[in-house]
C-alpha cells in the first residue's frame, strides 16, 4: 500500500494491491485496480468509516486448514481483517454494509486459474450472506479490469472499467502474485502453543 495525492481529488489516496486491505475513519480514498481479484468494501454509515480489501483466492468456508495462512490473500481473512479494523474504530456489525467488485476474466493462464474470477465472486457473496452483512451494490464478472476509488467516510465508490496499459499492468501483477502464492504459500511460520496443566 502506498499513500499519494491525485490532482482530481482533495483527499489523500491510499492504493492497495493484491493481498492488502485498508480501513479508515478519516476523509481518505482507498484505490485499487482489479482483474480476476475481488475487493469487498465494508462501510458503516453510522460511524462514517469504511475500508476495502483486494484478494486473489477465495478460501473455503469449511476448510479449517486455511487458517494456517492468515493473510489477506484469502477472501475469508481479507474480509475478516477488514471487518476487524472497522470494529477497532467502533463499528457494530448491524451497521455494516458491503459492496463487491471485480472477478473479471483477465488471466490468460490454463487450468484452475480460469476458475479464479467466478470463485472469488461466489465466495465473497456467500461469505457475506453467511455473516449477515447485506450487499448493497456490486459490479462483478465480465472481461474488463476495474479501477476502484472507495471514499472511506461516505462509502461512495467511483468505478471505471479499463483496458489497455493499466489493465495489462493489473493482469501482470495478479499473475505474478498468483505465482508467488503457488511457490511460497505466503503463509509465515505457525507456532502452536501447548496448554500447561
């Protein structure tokens, strides 16, 4: 993630990449570019705060082993990490609503990679339904990448479907990220604690 300014906006802009998330109660914009990845934006209108994530793999709601890789590459933890940030800022689950974006078919890889976009979208919607968080807007699927600007204080989203150089950069970033996930697992060490009696 990096912070910067864009001349067309008064607010600071925080740009996130695959495997990252950001939430704030300040007047900031959180931006990302999505290809096959999905972003879930969570917003609390009462507290006037929100955030957005960017994940590559859905995870499995029933797979307990996925907890060994607790990072935002998996949709399950990307949503949980983002939700926990809202809780830290005083949010309450009953006040949270979601918006879902991404899941375009932009990766030109063979095999299971072709299932990634639909799997990401299906997972996000199922997870939010299971958690009782209403989805108030979505823009998913298709073949074009998306550029998202999420306004943390208002929950407003500006979305632009993109092609060309910016879309190609997003595709290359996602392909490189997917390869890193496959080769390194991106999961860090796990320490199990024994309970002493």
